[in-house]
């Protein structure tokens, strides 16, 4: 039996504005940790990573579905919303609602990598990083604590 094929949706703000390269997500995917443990038999195969459509405007349903379609065309069975989406995005449930209506057979999973930070701590570190022109690697590598 082949590994389950999945996609990941990352936060466009974290990816574009904070230069997140999804290293923590990919580490836990490869090591079958975090939310990827949900794929019980073996680590899933990554079909692709997309960013969200950005904070919703009137065009967000069309924008997110256009992006999700690029993953669906590779016959995925699940989409993981990145840790930063779960921790930071006030619109994640809107995205889940829209995607699940169009693709009811695709499992939508909140989370990717495990973190030893609470969502509150993570949000604080993101705010500190933004205020000090730091990026997501500074949070991951714990360099942001020097700025608190």
C-alpha cells in the first residue's frame, strides 16, 4: 500500500512577510510527528504546499478554491493547515467551510508540526519578530527571545 498523498496550506503572511520556509512542517512530516501522526500506517507523501489566499476579501472563496484545486489535481486525500494557520488565522474556519463543501472527501486537518510553544506564546513571538524585523527562522531557532 502506498503512502497517503497530502497537501499543506501555509499562512501567506508567515510565508511571504516572515520568510517561513515550512522547515518545521517538513521536518515533522518526514519524521511522522505532530499532526502527521494522524496518518497511522506510515508518513504521508507530500503532493504540494500552497499558501492561503490571504486575509479574506470579497474574492477569498474563489481565490482559496483556485489554490486548493492545484493540490486536488494531484489526487490528495487530506490537506493540513499549517501550525501558523491554526495559531494565527482568524479565518481558518471560513476556509475549512468553503473547501469542505467543494471537496467533502478530502480530510481537512488543523495542524502540521508539534510545538512546545502555546498559541499565545507563538503569537507573542510573531509580534516581537515583526516589531524587530526578524523572520520565522528567528522564532524557530529561539533567537526572538533575545528581543523580549
